[in-house]
C-alpha cells in the first residue's frame, strides 16, 4: 500500500511538473527570434487562435487555451501589437496580452511631398491603415482642432521619430505630432519668423521650397533671402520646385516654358506669394536657415556650373542672365558628354 501511494504521489508530481513545464517553460514554436502578433480591435479569441495556429506560434495550443481560460483572457482581449519572443512561456505570453503590454511602433518622418505619400507610409504602421489616415487628413473638420486644413497639414508634420501604439487612432497620431510642432516653435522662433513677415505656417511653406531647391546647407539662408526679397517687392516667386509639385513629377530634370503655364495654385510663376501649403516636409535645419536668413539684395540665383550643388546669386537681371547662360552651356556640355559615352557603349 505504501509503495502504491508513493507511486501515485510520484505520478502526480510528474504530472504537475509536466503541467508546470508547459505553463512556465518555453512555449513558442516559431523559428525566428520573435513574432509580431497583431490583435485587431474587435478580434475574437477564436480568430486569435486561428492566427496563432496558422503561423505555428504556440507549441501546445491546448495548454494555451487552458491558461487563457483560467486568466479570463478571452473576455478581456486588448487590441495592439505584441512582440512574442522565442521561448517565452505560455504564462508570460498571456500576461503580456491580458495586461495590454504592447510593443511600440516607431513612425519615422523624413521627407514627404504629398499627403498621399504620408498617408501610405504612416498607414503601414498602424491598425487604422492608409485609408483611415487618408480619410482623416482630407477631412477639414478633423483637422480644425490643430488649426490646419488639408493644404497646410504638412506644416505640423516635422521630420522626427514618433513612438506610438499600433492601435492609436489618427486623431491621437496627429495630436502627438502637433505637440512636437508646438514644442519646436518656441516664442523666440515665432518672433524670428514674425521679424521676416512670416508665421510658423508660412515659414514652413517657404522652407519647403528651399528644401527642394538645394541640399547645400550653406546656401539655404541665401536662397530664402531671395524669396523673401521677391515677396517684399511683390515679385512672383517663380520657384521651379513648385512646378514639379503642381505637375506631380518630382523627377523632372529640366522645366520648359510650357510647364510654367500649368494651372495650379501651387504654380508660383502664375500666382503671387507663397503656395497654399508646403511642397514637402522641410528639415529643422532648413527651417532654421529660413528664420536666420541673412539680409541681402539678391533677387536671382542659379546653380553653379560645376555640379557642386551650390548656386550663384545675383542682384540684377543682367547678372543673372550671365550666370544662367554659364550654367546652361555647362549643362549642354555635360549632356553631350553623356550622349557620346552612351554611343560608345552600343
């Protein structure tokens, strides 16, 4: 009898050890270092189980179900993105899911030229997807609390890295961006913009043109001064990047006279002043260049004929024509050289 009881106790201990190992030991079955589990809003436990089974995430689904039931998880599911690391235990996985301990997603804002481009990139990061982002940014009622409309929306989308949860709605996404925008625009920067006759919004629109004009940081302030001088003298900006934006052709290498007639409020050859919104999301460095632009008499500029990325600046139209001619002749020579090189390859 004693031996029988010991045997029963041993079996019980082994069973408990097995259950404990299943619950507390490694419980994953995927081969990578981690698995990203997306629990959609309104998702049922059955749908979640189908995902886990389809992707072979859990080593023993039956134990997962048993522990989930004991924790009342099926009735308390929380939407979000969760990182399940290799060899996590079933208990730790369910604790993470039950407590809603999401893995943040990082939205990296670099240069965006269009609302569609922004919506596409942002939508890939969130549950609300690109369509949800697009619907929000094209609804001026949604944007009104931020003091913007669909034209000026990109003025508050400053290049940076923003961290969110995957199931963050569009309104909260923009609320965080707006907070970053307001923090960047300190009272000193607002005053610097006002001293040049600009607001934070118009300074950003001008900076977006400067951003598209050059990558040469040393020239950005001088280019900004050209446009500021043109605005103060009521001369049309005549900015080539606005033509590219109006035509939605950002790879244009050369702009012809016929292109200058494109009908668009963004065509600064036809319309006075700044366009109704930014033509890209300018960097903080370019914004600073606009706010600290030197006072000059420059009204014209054209690229230097040396492929350096810098520009020649001019006060008079006659001087500008000389600079433009030098650049055009250099450009023609470069095209001829490339054409000759291409012919030799054939």
